[in-house]
C-alpha cells in the first residue's frame, strides 16, 4: 500500500513517451481515409500527421535548420524503410546526428544488437535475418508476428521501444 505522499507523487508521474500495446496499434487510425481509434486531444484531421504535442524536443547538440516531410525533398521517388535486409548500415546515413552522444549511443546499440543476433546466420550459405529493427516500426500496418513495414505518406509512425528491460530478445 502506498503512503499518501507516494500516492500523490504517483499521480503526477508521466511517461517520457506514451505507452501502447498491440491492440492500440491494430486500432490506430494511420491515415485520413480509414476509420479507427481517435486519440483524445486531436484537432481537425489534416492530410499529413501533425503531432498534437508539437515538434519533439531534441538534444541541445542537434540544431534543426528546418522541418521537412520526405515528399518535400524526395520528389521523384517513394522513400523505402528497408532496402536490403541482409546488409545493415546505420552509420553512413546518420553521420549528421553523431555530434550528439545520445544519438551515437542509440545507433551503436541498434547496430550491436543487429550484429549479435544476426552475425552467425548471415555468414551461412543462405543468410537469414533473425532480429530486424525495422519490425519495431509501425505505420499503415497491424501489429503482427512479422509486420510489413511501408512508408506512410501521412507521416505517422509508432516505434516499439524497450526501456530498461533485460532479456527481451531471448
């Protein structure tokens, strides 16, 4: 049982990011053309997703010159989430964010997990990928054992993050 002081502190706790489960993902409204779960606090629907909480606050070492959606600078091609499942390079495409220690840490941890879980299977005659970080990105898809990751032109995605959990990949 919590003391009154602990209970009052408990009600003011809020997560760094919202928590969700597979049922929330399956009911999510990913675009403007389909019925689905409406989140409270959303304003009028626009053709592109605008986070009701505004732009995310980035670490001080990352300076934003301007915010652009992919269709604003990729006019002749549709962005691809994953091009090659057996070759994984997070470094060359993200050098511009490595001035931030947090970003370097996140990218290196994702790459380390990729190597740990896939190194043996990738060296075999028929390479298979065991752990795929892109399977933790949801946009225009249901939560499934092996989700199909596609570019969402509306700009809305959910990421599955594991925060201070041990043994989650076993």
